[in-house]
């Protein structure tokens, strides 16, 4: 009750503050209606009891049972009713979140928040997301199951919306003086587009083009190598089939584009919260039954996304005569995204294949024609309308070639973006059929339909385990698409795609486990090039090392591994950082700290200050090496950590084959009369770390602890103050298996044991309800932050109505 009152007080206060300071927006609600005790925000604090209902849309009666975790379980007799109920429940608990995500995915935020969202709307339209959503919606309608599921799901959402009056609106609508709109299949596609952008929208093509222009191809390839020489690839050595084991050709074009700067909305999100996060990834692994204590296959998954309240995930069970599935759903799409049924389980991580390429193209006649291989071809202009809350409308025109959308212009030159999510993709069909799979063979068949964003899919049934580096990927030469390409040559475009049966894959490998942590899937022995931008393998190495042990693993072991906080990046880098440190001029307290670092176990514990010292020093040392040559305003380009550590190691051991290049990057070109050594930089960055920590946190001690640096941040989905979660202590870092990084980390945690009766354990940093005044709003945040898991109530049949909260929805037909 005290927490609910706190939230309510903060919310009302903020409403008054907005009224006083921001009335120029034109979107602030009249305070009379906002605070009306019978219609306004007060009504959101009165929680309504679930009750039996009747719907003319239903074909037959269904039951919804709510377990003691507040997780809903839907028992329906047909597909339409199942997805109708899912849509209704999603809307009942998460309507504003769903609406916001769908509008963001098509550049329509200005409709509800006004002019302040106009630039971000233009940005999302400019990169083709509105058109991409239209293409995806077309794909929905071609598959009968997907068509039925989307139609039913949208019907459920709209039935809930139609039941609302102003007093029932989620409080965010009241604050914004807005109202929900009816959903269509296009809204579902728009939601999926924003997820594709978050997971597959990161690129460095323009930054690397600038490096190429300034420093040449040799230095570019040295800093950003095509492959990671690492022992922890997703696909184990020797597991690549002979038919696809051959070295790919190297791209040799010497073209250097003029588009290496940021002149348009392409740069709008640089350094801003909406920018796709680097390595927006996850962990998953499966241990074969031969390596587990009970003799059952075990699968674990934790998906790393930005934290919000309400959570990006909605936990639920969906049951009808065809299937009985449990797991994490997205409010905004039908089906279960990650989960299990009676026969199989599936788990995903982001596979960061290079599915986004840029081309410099020549145009003429006001961009109505473009040239390829000396031939002029007609472009296509698509006119979209942006509705602004103030009542004004504006047209926004995008120009499209056969290959993609023009995102920037310089004179008669256009920068064209080709992106897999622009195409018709079938990921929703893939998931809906995957939900119904009864064997690993089925699972593999349907994951092939999941084209974008690319994912590492683990499939497991009660006998076998597998992993596939999965998605639609063009056939490219090595380095092709790493920088902006010459769009005047047709040979540089996408013409063929890697066949799904030739994607990297393992089934029951010799090690008796599979795993991924967003690291590179293959080395140069695989005949297709997939891109250079993969996560460093620190998490992947740690998972491999634990699972390689000769233990007979249990579910508890898997939970412990998900909570593992040993940082391999710190282990690899800190000894070399210390070796370059000049300790002769350090104070007694500073030398004492260095000695503590030498004996540190590299655990990222919230109640230790050594993680704080390491990361504050590491970031300053890394930036001191690269920023003078590679940074460009908000675009703070740095090579991957493995390359920085290689530089530290090689210069420390005197083994650098490329010592001239390494020393070139170490020297700060801004200090013309001084030639810095690595010892200079390591020492100055250590002193800078010390001064920062003292100035910010006081004298060394508990005030420096990691919990004060790596502060858990779970804001409201619309960043409304007072509606986020209270900070909790969290262990882990960006490079540990427990990959907590302030506002980003394991947003869904799941472990599944595939015994005779399948059992699952789950948790999320949030709850079911999106109403901040509902006790379930941040239901599981505290337990999640402490690494706890909940035993999922996976019910094979409808439970005793006298023992479980049960709601019956009847058909009015």
C-alpha cells in the first residue's frame, strides 16, 4: 500500500508540474478531467476484479485461469478463440505499451505526443520502417494459420478497447490527453518492425568508411578484422559439414564513398536512448541428456534487452487441442516467442549477421532515376503522411530503388540502405508453427521460416539438441558491406541468399552441449561471409568452460551459470593494464589498490569496489588509445575489446607483429610535441579514474562499490518519472554471463528440463500488469535482481476451479 501511494503521489505531482511548465505542448490534459474522481487518474487506482464475460466474437466458451504468480493460462477449444483471448489479455494489461511500440515502429509517435516526436517519426520513416511494416503485413495474410491468428488477436484487442470509457483508459492516455485506436494487422507488423530495428538496426558502415578514407584499408582491417581468432565459436571446430567447408573469397573493390559523415536523419539517433544498443544480445545453451544428472535434456535462455516497466515480455500459457505452450510473449503479437510445450523447447539469442548494407548511387531528374551499370532506371517515391497531435499534417517522401531506400542525399548522389526487414518476412508464421512443433525435426523445419532479425535458435526435444545460426543472409565476399559500397555496379548488390540448409548448424555435437552468447558463429573455414560485427566471446567462453566440465548437470547448475559473474574480459586485460602502469609516482593508497587488483578474482560483485575501479580505468585507457583518431562527435567508434587487449598484450610482451601500427594508435595526435607511450596512457588513465572516483564518491571504501556504479535502472516505458522500479543491487557486468549493465540485461530468464513431464523455471524484471497501481506491476523485480527463478505452473489440463482463480468467457453466438 505504501508503494502504491508513493507512485500515485509522484504521478499526480508530475501531472501538475507538466501543467505548470509545459502547457505550450498543447497535449496536456485539462486538469479537471485528469483529476476528476469519477473519470480521471483516481480511477486507475481502483483495481477492477476479473469476472466472467460474454463475447459475440468467440466461437466457443473458454477459460482463463490465473496462478499464484498472476500468470494467465488460457484454455480454448480452437485457434481463433485462443488468440482472441491472448489479444484481449494483452490489451487489458499492456494497452499503452502495445500502442506506443506499434506507433514507434512506423513513425507515428507524433499522433499522441505532438511535435516533440516529429524528428524521431521522420527518422523511422526515412529508414523504411513504415514501408517494411506494410510488406510484413502482406506476408501475414498469405499463410492461413498466421492470418487466423492475427485476425483473432486484433479482434481481441479491439473488443477490449471498445469496452473502455475515458475513466477506464490507462493513465498514460489521460496524461497525454490521447485515446487508443483500433488495431489492424498492420499494427502487429509495426510492432515487429521496431523489434527488428532494436535487434538488427545497428551498423558501422559510415564510421568504417571514414576510417577507410582517413587511414586506408590495411589499418581498417587491422582494427576491425573479418574474423575473431577465437576458440569459442558457436559452431565447434570440425562440426561444419564438408559441403560448406571452404574459404570465402575476399571483396577487392577499392571504392571510397563520399558519404562518411552524417548529414541527415541517419544520424538522428546517434548517442540517443532510442539508438539500437550494441550487442543487444542474450545467452542460450542446451545440455544433452547424456551429460545431465537425471538423463533429461536441459535448455537455458536469458534474453538481454533494455529494461522497462512494464516488461517487454508477458508470461502466459496458451492451450487448445493443437498445442499446449508456455513462455514469454510480446504484447503486440500473437503466440509465444520463447518457451516450451509438451514435446520441445526453443531458445534464442541475437545473431548479428550483416543484414544492412549502404550504397552510394547516382541519381538524376530530381531523384526520379538512378544509374546502375550505365543504365538509368526509374526510382519510386512513396509519400507518407505524418499526423501531428496539434492537428497539422505533413507529407514525408521516401525515394526507393530496387535495392532499398534513400536515407541521405548530396547533390545528385544518394545513400541507399538495403535492409532485410524491408522485405516480406515470415517470422510470425515461423513462431506460430514452432509453437505447435512436436519434435526437433519440426522445430528445425519452422525456424527456417524465421528470416529477420537473425537469431541463434536452439531446438531440443526429449532426445536431441541442436543450434542454428539462422536468418536471411545475402551471399557476400569477405568485407563486402563493411563500408559503403559503389552502387553504380550491379555486382555489389544482393543477388543470392544463403540456402537455409547451409546455415551454420550443429546437432548433438561431440561436446554434448550447444551454446551461443552473440559471439561469432564460424571462422573462415565456412564458405559464406556473415559479417564482422559480433560480440566478443567472453560470455561464450565462460559458458563453454563450465559446460565442458565432466559434471552431470542439474537445473540448479544451470541457474548458477545464469548467475555467474566471473568477468573474462577483466581476466584477459587487467594483468596487461597493470604491467604498463608506472607505480613509482603513485601514493601509498593508490599502490595498495594496485596490489588488491593483482589478487582480485575478477568477480563482478555489487558489494566490491574492485569492479568499479577496473571498469572506470579500462574505459579511460581504451578511450585514450582510440578517441583522437576514431571518434566523431557522438559516434564514439572503438574497436572491439579483443583488439584493444591484443594491443596491450603484444606491446607488453614485445611480440607485436604490427608494433608500428599499435604505437601509432597509442600516440595522441592532438599533442604534437609529445609522443605518448602506453605507460603514459595507462598511468594517466589510472590517475583520472582515481580522481573521478574520489570526486564523485569520496574516499576509497564501500562508497566506491560496484552497486553505486552499475546501478539498476528500470524506467517506465514512456520514461514517466515515478513509474519506474526502485533501484536494487545487482551483480554482473556487460561481459559476464549474468550480463547486467544498468538499464540492459536478462529481460527474460528460462530453464527447461525435458523429462517425461516437461518442467520450466522463469523470471522477468517486472510483472504482468502495466498499471503502476497494480501490485503485480513490478511483481518480480526484487527476486529477479537476486537471481531467483520461479517454478512455472505448466498445466496439462484445466485446474480445479475451487483451487485456482478461474474466469469463464462465453460465446454469444
